[in-house]
C-alpha cells in the first residue's frame, strides 16, 4: 500500500501521555507528529467523529518549552 501522506512524520523520543481534560483521565500517548497532525495511540477506541480536548505534559528536559500543550481533536 502506497503512503499518501503529504507531510513527513517524526517519531517521538519521549513517552508523552495525553490526558482528556474534560474527563480528567489518561486517554493515550503521542506516537508521532507531523506539521499536519499527531498520531494518538489509545488502549480503547475513541468515539467516531468525537471532539476531544487533550493535554500533553512535556518533559522538564525540553528547555524553553511550556510544561504542557493543549490540543483539540
């Protein structure tokens, strides 16, 4: 199967846990990123066409970065 992606993906070298802000529980982790989006790895399926507000806490070793980022998916 041919890869149809328009932007190259970058592997994430940190374990970046993603939290559902509204449910205040872990929802998964970030698998990789591109300029067009992220791959969110989850242990259970997400609702089809659902809207999620997630927060990703960044490692303290990432200098000059905020301690977390908010993402709407």
